[in-house]
C-alpha cells in the first residue's frame, strides 16, 4: 500500500510536466499552407556575413526572429530550395534584384530571401549576385520555416537533405496578404509578386 501511495504521488507530481510537454508538442506542429490573414510564424532564422569588405565587423552568425523583421513593415519573403541552384540563381534572385527599385516604389520596406542553407552560403550567394543592400538573406538552417509552412521538399536523394519548396509571401506588419506556392517556377517570381505587393 505504501508503495502504491508513492507511485501515485510520483504520477501526479509529474502530470504538470507531461501536460506542458504535450502543449509544446501541439504548438509546434506544422500549420497548413498559409492563407490570407494568417500571421507569420514565430521562427528564428540566421544571418551571417563572412568577414569581408562588405561588413568586416559583423558577427559570424546572428539569430533573427522573422516577426521582428516584418513588424510594422510591408515587404516580401521568398523561399528557394537552395542558394546557387540553377533556377534560383538564373531566374528568381536576379528578378528581384533587377526590380528592386520597383518594389521600393510599390512600398516594400524589406525583401527577404530564405533557404535551408547555412547563413554564410546564403550571404555569399547575395554577394555574387550583387544583392547585398537590396535583399536580406536569412538562413532557415534547421528547416523550421519550411516545416511551419508545411512546405518541406524532400531532396535527400539529390541534395543530401530536406529543403523548402519555392514560395513567395507578401507581408504587411507580420500578416500574410498573399502566399504563392510554386509547383514550377512561375507564381513566386518577381513580377507577379510585385503586382500583389502593389495591391496591398
């Protein structure tokens, strides 16, 4: 009887911990593919600048909360499967770089590119394509943004890990106004995204 009492006492004493654990698990489940009116997920991305002439005093890696980036601002978030991949390098990134002035004229205060890469690689991609100062590069190093948007792309066979699908998001003060998920290459390109931004 004494042993049973101790067992019950232990079970009830650990119950709050169990509830907290289950609550955290449920809160981190993938949200459905976003729709108009949804809030940006509370996700930490990573920004890093190699010690070059661009920003010699920058810390190697800086955690950045996505909601802090778009708080009170209008802008665009673009996710690609990877830096230096052919379609993303030939089409997606150059399109936004070339149209940067148009995005500014349409009210964009920030343009962010993300990918499941390390922050150094993502930043170097911006350096090579003359995008630094126009586009902010935030690495989804652990794939948390792709998971939160239910946009994980299994590229293990070719790229060695899972990445994020190609999508663009128009955001106003952390609220999603447009979400474009690509099956091919078209709807998340600069021109259609610019038209959506101008309508917000």
